[in-house]
C-alpha cells in the first residue's frame, strides 16, 4: 500500500503487523503513530501541502504517468519519503484529468499551478525539466518539445537562458514539423496535432500569449473556430488571412440580436438600429462572455451573428489591431446619477427618509477570476491566508465606493451609534454584524427589486485587489497619505508616518484602480460569511460558514491597526454581536429582478492601475436608448486591452 509510516494508525498497528519499506528497500516494523483527532488533522494538512508541491512541479507536463510522478517526487527530501503522494495526485480529480495512463492537470487548473511553478527556485525549475525530459525521452519528440516550451513560458529569464539550447531546438522542431506536413500535403495530421496541442493547454493563457506566434499558426491549421484566450490578435491577423476579399459591413441590432450586416444587403422590415457607419473587414474576431469564447469570422457576403441577447452579454470586436467593446447598459431602478468614468460604471443612490437625505455611490464589479490569498513569501502574512487559490465570481454586483457613512446609517435607522461623530461623512462604526443585518433589512424595504447585502469575503478581496497581486492595491507598501492606519507601525520595514487616532471622512484618501475608497484602513469591514479554510483547488463563488452564531469575517484593517492588518489578503473574524469604534461595513446591492443589473465591466483585472474617478462633469452620466449607448461605445480603445 502506498502509505507513509507517519500515517499508520496506532489502533491498526495493534491489531495487525505492519511493515514499511525503508529508503534502501528493507522492511521495517511499524508501531503506529496516529492516536488523536488532532494528530490525524495535522497529518492530513501536511500531506495535502506535499501533494500541492508535487502538482506544482509537474504543472508544465502534458503527460503525467506514475513513473514520472515517482521521479519528480524523489527530487525533494520532504516528498521523497512519502510514496503515498503518487496515489494522492493520481486520484485528485477534477484537478487532474481522468485517464487510465496519464493524469496531467485539467485545463481549468493549469493557470493556477503553473503560476506557482514560476515562483519556485531556479534550480528546482531546472531539475524538474531535466527529470521530465529524461522520463519522456521514449515518448517521441513532440511530448518533450511541448513540455520544454510550456516550461519556458513559466520560468524567469535566468532559468530559460540556462536551457536555451533545448528551447531553441524545440522551436526548430515545431517549425520543421509544420513545414514537412504542409510539403507532404498532410493537412489532416497537422490539424490533429494542432488540436491536441491547443486542447492540452486551453486553460493556460500565459503560455498561449508568450508562444502566440507559432501557436497562432497551429490554430490556423487546426480547423477550430473558437480561439484560445491568450493568442494575440496581431498574430491571428498575420496567419491564414489574405488581403483580398475585403468587404464592407455595418453593426446593426435587429430585435435582441447584434449583427455585422453586409452594406450591400437591404435591412429587414423589422425594428433595426444601425449602430455605426460601414466598416471594411478582411476578418473580424469576436470575443464574448457568458460563457467566454473567441471566434474569428471571414467575410463572405453573408450576415455575421455577433450577440444573441444584447441584454445578457458583452463582446469585443477585434479588427486590424483595434478592439471595440460592446456592452448593454441599463440604469438600475434605484439609481439616480449613472454613467461611466475612467474607473468603470457607477450609479448613485439618493435616499430621502423622514430622518434625513443621504447619497451613496456604487461601482459595478464585473464577474471575473482572481488569485485569492497571499503567497508564502509575502512579508508579515498569516498562515490562514494560504494556500493561494483561483477564485471565480460568476455574477457581478454593485459595491459601495465607500464604507457606509453615518449619514446613510442615520437616514435608514434614525440613530447614530458611532464614537467619532465630528462629520456625517465619517464611516459608521460601533455596529455589530447583527446590527448591520437590521440595517440591510430596513434598507431593502426602501429599494424594491434589489437585495441589500454585504459582500462575501471573496467578493471583498476581489474588489480590494482591483486586478493587483501586491500586498496592497497601491503596491508593495503603503503610507499614511494613502491609508489611515497606525503610522507608528509601518509595513515590512517602511518608514513611520502620521497616526491620526481616529477615522477620517470617506473619500479623504485615494481610491483603488476600480474607484473604491478606503478599502485599506480607516475602519474594518464586516463580510457576509464566516471564515472558510483555504485549499489549493480552484473555487467558484465560495462562501464560508453562515450559521447565525458563527464568527463573521472582517477585512481591511483600521485607523488603530498596524499596517500589516490593512493588506488585501489579511483575514480576521469576530462573533456577530461584537462592535468596536474601528469596525464598520460596506454595502453591496444585488439584482433580483429584470432591468436591475448593468451588463458592462467595471474594469477587468489587468486594467491600468493608478486611475481615479473623473470629476462629475467629466463622466458620461446620461445614456438613454440602446442604439445611442452602443454607438458611443463602438469606438477603438487608444490602447487595445486583452482579457486576462
């Protein structure tokens, strides 16, 4: 049985004789080491950690057989003594593919594990490649060639240069293989090879982008219409498309569908909106969400369907190096002022009650995927921030651009429990999670058609990071000019700064790249859920424990906390009845009826950082009519952006 001596149960060893092989192959009797629940849980966590280490070190492999797992396992002392790891990896579905002979990473998990491979020491990256190529030497050239180029895409320059000869040889083999098959007229074999290469690495946008020149040529030979997300449009334009046959199309909406409509073809006798003047295409790439896909169309004089339902999807048209973003914008029923600025889509809630009038702006947070938690080498991290894992949020949400103010609390609840009452725009504090639930229930009665809520812990960190991977959304460190924290206790050896001893009014300090203010510091913020235990597996819309008596997560640090507590990944939790003068919350609104959601991005991860909201007069605040909205949006970005 592939089992470590450390995992032998004491009770089992009492009932039967158990022997384990030592490092030289001799049988040694075992007395059993696991006696308590705590010992079992500790051992389970240790083995899960080692399993993840083995998965990371084989992440670039296109084939993973048992002999390869064994060879890579013995490269490190901590995994070499654990033969059971091979079985743990082999049976770890859905992270690995289901196959009788090979269990490489499934496409959905490639990007995450390969990103972690990039963080390994250079010598471990080199040893992994050498070991894998030695094991796969019998497979034929294509396996080793592909693994070499995947490996190159996920190591730094020092490691890549150390194996430069292998990388150059791999590229040469790919070029020679394509040329030979074309010369022989063997397009079927070339298409099958292309489909195999692309399907094995469909989830790795980094590999696709860095190897885009030759992968795009393979894609052009594959017969596929869907395009891997990482291939560069400039490379796709270069391969397989001639300059003749250009045709003129216009973008039109017919009913609920969007089309590229030949200019020479008459429009139907239906409700039609022409959204732009005719444009000439030789080819056009269409990238849509829900679900995300990329397709390329060759003009053939026929109508080209772009979107089936404009209200449910967004898409990008890529043509001649320019990207046109199309999205359907609809004002939420609760919104007054509404528009888009450099940070994304915003909507303003103006609430008038018998108590007072208060305003709260919201940012539309687009669905997306991000790396949650902190890396092992982040200074001053805590153990519960790992392991890092990929999280996908499948639904967008409206998030208040500030913590809830005392003015808004007063308008809804008719009282102000706060300690620092010098300004109605100070964040409300001294409110428990249970108090916040009463606030949400009262507010929701005033806002029919939407759900008043708190963000989940995952939603909070996604919005706080705003596409960044550094300890703070502002970068590797912070200063009191950016964040209200205890300035006498800086982060990671930084300089001391001002300690304010109190909250400051919201929007006093800079916003993050998505237009959200004071996500770091000022007051801690209650989240919807309790604190879950992290694992390395990717998650979709994760939620922690939800029992009424369970501690609830608090994020963001505060005016009285040291700098490390303000990091994007820092996790705390308190019982839901606790309240402090440095603890508040940030409001989240969710759509529960038609016409309540905005269907455009608030700015995807990877958007340029450092942006700040435009002044009110600069924002596009009033858009009525889908044709006008799309006509104004259908214009090239000055800097074409790619989805990450």
